């Protein structure tokens, strides 16, 4: 056995072919497909490794990952040459590749993760909120404005602008009882309550009555812009630009103008409703003021009435606008992601990505885009031979000549070209590549396999057993066997049955074991 290196190159082949859409089949994961369980187990384990090991521990561990069984639909296009120029000739027919091999690390970097999308959305929302605060700077949403309006009307009407000993006051008191304190207070309360009731009802109705129209207004101004900006952002992300660059290139000037346009439209409605309320109430308030010779400040009452309507109205309108804008961007992210995934898959199938362990967060894309894990793009054929050939090219690259090399294959073993696959696996093992196979199955067949290697029902497990290395080539796994975390025997090959997510995480932990 060759001397161990302090550097390791790990390759992972993940089967996403037809059989991976089946349910896992145990009590814990019976509602999840095999690929869902594999995705979650791999991603959770690599997140854990990034916490357990520090950066220095993982500096000399490199990893690549290939996915086999993707489906790539595409349109057939023709090209004609006329006058020395190329011209595309569109063909209405379409076809699809059903056994695509994809660099999964490349795909995970191209497809925006849920975390990255959340950061982008938060940044957009924060910018929108800042612009909204600027446009609504004159609106102070204070809880006590309505109370202050009522007090101002009541106290202003009760408080006479005439001195008790004035001649005019004595004459007025002689001819009328309007200065009786009780009568004045009742009138003041009546007017203030009527005004407040009108303000509250009108303000609430602004939102209720116009909700659909406001929603349509926001959509008409924001949707096209959101779609365009998301196209640009996802394109930059696919090409490898940083999150900072993506956000710095977001068209904030255009968004500021759109926000201003929307809020100006809404402010027109609020101002119109304020005028209606003031017109309905001002005559009675003015008459009461002069009838009672009061000190009521009409300018202040008008201002407080306007502020109260703004307060009540914008308590509903402002969060409604913000939520509507957020939902538009979220919807457009999902729509554009769905439209772009074919291009992303095609790009990822042409890239070769090898990363240091501490640079990896997710193996399979961790995204809200459900279309990825569907029959549209996964669950095709199983080109294991082609995948093993691609893995061999990377494992035998001269750049990694002094590395320990490990290849983990996660599959149910149902693939074609079994003889050729065994040949390539044998060549890799002769170059000191340790091959571990994680057999994904619902029933325990490894023990049966030892007793009867020719049973057709366990052909997939047999295939993986045939290409896996002997345990003696990977002593690191013995401690897991002794702890009972791996169900096998020391004389067995490195073919471990995965009928629970913890078995897969055990294999990942064993091949990434820190040796420094």
C-alpha cells in the first residue's frame, strides 16, 4: 500500500436517474424521494463539516461532484449561410438528452441558493423601504394624532377668545345661553367625534375600496422592471460574479423613480379623500367656532385632519405596497429561474469545478425552485460508464499526482455497460483510487448478496459490489464499523448499504476525515 499523503482529492458521483424519484421507503423518509433524501443528507453534512473543521484543517482536501441522469430538453435549430452571413433557421421540432452528466458543484454555484435569493430580496426590500420613507417623509405615522385632533376641536371650541368681563361677552350672554359650559362641551364633543369617525372610516375605505386597483397599479409599474433586473442578476450569478457585484449592478435609480411614481399616485387618492372629509365637516366646525366666540384654530384642525387621514391610510397602504412589491420580485425570481434552468444545466454540464472542502456549502442545489427536482430535468438514464470516465480524467490529472484519491458512488447500481464500468473501475483502483459505493435501496440486500451473488433481484447491489475497493484499502472506515455506524464485515468490499440518511453522512465523514 502506498504511503499516505496529507492531501486528498475526493470525487462523488450522485445518481439522479429514473429510480431516484421513488420514495426512500423507511419510516423516517417515506414521504421523500431518494434524491430529496440524498440532497438533504449531503448538504447538511457539508454544512456540519464547515463547522467542525476549521479552514486550516480543510485546506488540503479537494472535492468534485458529478450528477448522472439529468434530462436536457432543447429546440433544434438550423443555420444557413447567405451572402457570407450566418442566419438561424428555427425548426419547430424538439428533442431531449435523457442521460446528461452534470458537474453538480458548478450547478450549485450557477443556481442561486435559497440563502442567496433571500439576501438579494432583503437588499431590494431594504432599498424600497428607504425610498418609501423618503417620499413619505411628511407622513408621521403616530398613534396619538387622532386623539390630538379630538382634543384640539373640543378644547378650542370650549375656550372662548373673549374675556369674561368684556362688554361684548356680557351682551352676548344676555341674548343667548350659548355660552353655557355644558352646552358648548356637548357640541364640541359631538363635532370632534363626528370628524374623527369620518376620518377613520374614510381612511380605512381608501385601502379597502381601492386595493385591487392599487395592486394593478403596482404590478403595471414594477413587473417588467423586476423581470428585467432578475434576468441580469441571475445571468451574473451564473457567470460567477460575486453577490456584491450583482447587487451593485441593480438599477436603483430606475427603482427609485418607479417607487416615487407609485407613491405619488397613491398620495393623490389620500389627498383627495382628505379634501372630501374636510369639506363635509368644515362648515359645522366654522359655524361652531364663531357661534361660541371660541379660540379654535381652523388651520390647525385642518392640518391635523389631513395628518390623521394620512396616518390611518398609510398604516394599511405602506405595508401593502411593500408586500406587493416583494411578492412581485419573488414571483419573477421563480419564473425566470424556471425559464433559465435549461441554460444553467447546459452550462454546468460543460464546466469542471473542483473546490477546497471549506469552500463548499451545498453539493446539490439548495433552492426554492421545485422544477429542478422534477421529471422535467431529472430522472433520466444512468450513464455510469461515461461518468466514471469523466471522474477518471479528474482523478488522474497530474495536478493531483501526490494526492490520496477517493471516489464515492451513490446509486442503486442499475446501469448499462456493466463490463466496461468494471474495467474502468479496475484501472482506477490500480492507480490507488479508493472506490466506495453507497448502495441506495429500501431493503437490506448486502447480506443476501454475500450468500447468492447471482440473484437477479439484487443486480444493482452486485454491480456496485463488483466495482468497490476492498476494505483493506481504506482502513479509515474501520472505526465506523467498530462503532456499528456501518453495517458490513471487515472481509467485505467498500459497498455500504444506505437505507437511512445517517449511513450516507457516515460515508461522507469517513472520506473527509481530517488527517492533518
